C-alpha cells in the first residue's frame, strides 16, 4: 500500500521509489511492483534509452483505493502518535502530496 500511496500523485522512476521507501530491499520493491502491475494497479512504462528508463504510475483502477488508503493513513497516524512510535525516519518516508492536511488526494 505504501508504494501505491507514493504513486497516487503521479509518475515515479524506480530509483525515486527506492529513495522514498528506504527500509524496503531492492528485491522486495521489484517483486511488489511486478505484483501491482500484474493486478492492474500500477502501469510500468519502459523507454528505449541507454541506460533504460522505467517509470511507474497508478492506474485509474488503483485510484479507487484512495478512500481506503486515506483511512489507513489516518488510523496509522493516530496510533503512532498515541503509542509514541512516530519518529523522523517514518515522517521522512511518507508520501508528499498536494493536500497539506492529508497526504492522499481523492481521484480527480
């Protein structure tokens, strides 16, 4: 779900996703992106350049998950603040979205 949250606002390159989700291993990120693509939640675009350029974006279908992602984000923040588990590492890895009060925008 974290990968989808980072793709809701737009297209991202693999290296950008890797930077935004530091705790994930390269193997796991690749595996998750492949599964999301297979399930129709992520578009993968390969550009015939050297070196190859690959971009990932959310599909219209995945944008229907926005309300659920929003609810999970709100619950997670409430729980993290309540339990004192929220730290700067987690804040740095959160998706940056246009809406300052809530990171996951509804589909347009």
